[in-house]
C-alpha cells in the first residue's frame, strides 16, 4: 500500500500565521500517523502539487472580508488544471480572521463546491485577537485530517 500525501497550503505572512502553518505541519506529522506531509505557501504551490496530493489542508488569512490575495492566486492558477482530476478530494480549511471570517468562508465554499472537493469538517475560523490556543486548534485539525487520510476514511 502506498503512503498517502497531505498537502498543506498555508498563507503565513506574519509570525502568528507562521505558528499556525507550523502547527498544521506538526499535527499532520504526528508520530502515530504514517503519511507524507508537504507544506507550501500559496505562491509556491503548483497544479502538480495538488495533483500529487490525496488530501489538502488550506490556511488563509481574511483580507478585506475575503481570502488573502495569494490564496486566490493559488486557486486562479490551479483550479482548471486539477478540476477534472481531483474531484472528491478530502479538504479542510482554517481561516485566521481579524473580523468574523464569513466572507472568506463563503468565497471558499463557492470554490470548493466548484472543484467538487469534500470538506472533512466545517471550516475552522480563528476569529478576533490572536490567542495561543489557535495553534492547538490548527494542529488538531491537521492531525484529524492526516489520521483519517491514513485510515482510508476519506
């Protein structure tokens, strides 16, 4: 049986969002879970990376009640090259939202519905002022996605 790959695409423009990306990577790389984990920024992620993945975890900031521009750029470049080939891919999302994250969540749901990817759980919205617990929540999200991927649940 081949080892499955989890691609983490994390927009991390600040020290705190870098903590979230590292927490996702740590959670997905839990010692009891045997999968390959790839962590990339949106600008460094190519369609080939998505095509090689068995599941995707996306982290973005909320910018002007929308996803980060670099996250949108990722989808602009990768949407059509992966559209027909990755339908049904397990997907999870965390949003670092200074406000309420609803605009970002809505925009993401439109894109993910178009790609026909499957949310493994409701998007995680890390809302308001920075809290250290945000990193733990992202780590748990990544660990859950990775464990489900390894177990063949998704």
